């Protein structure tokens, strides 16, 4: 798990739209999707339900959110 992935996760949870999150992060949507997928693989849980262009936080994603926020806060 990398700090960058946590930042990407937080932006995606804020906007619930990978395309818009990627724009605000100045990366491609495919890069964002790939990094989120790697994070999910490492954690062995789905953090988002993907339905078309919309994404929704899963229960696991909701539980992971405070950890991600605290980790990024501590790193900053």
C-alpha cells in the first residue's frame, strides 16, 4: 500500500467519480482505476462498487476510509 494510492482513494471517495477524480489529481482515469484496483487486491476487498461511470463506496470502503484519512493526515 502506497501513500499515493491512499490519496487517490480519498479523492475518489470525495467525488464518487473516477473520471473527475483523475482530472483533479492530474492523472489519467486508467491510472486511477489501476491504482485503486491494486489497493483492493492488496487489501483483498472491493472498496468501490462500479456501475457504469458511477462508483459507490462498499461497506469495506467505508470502514477503510478513516484509516486512509488518518494515514494521509499523519504523512502530511
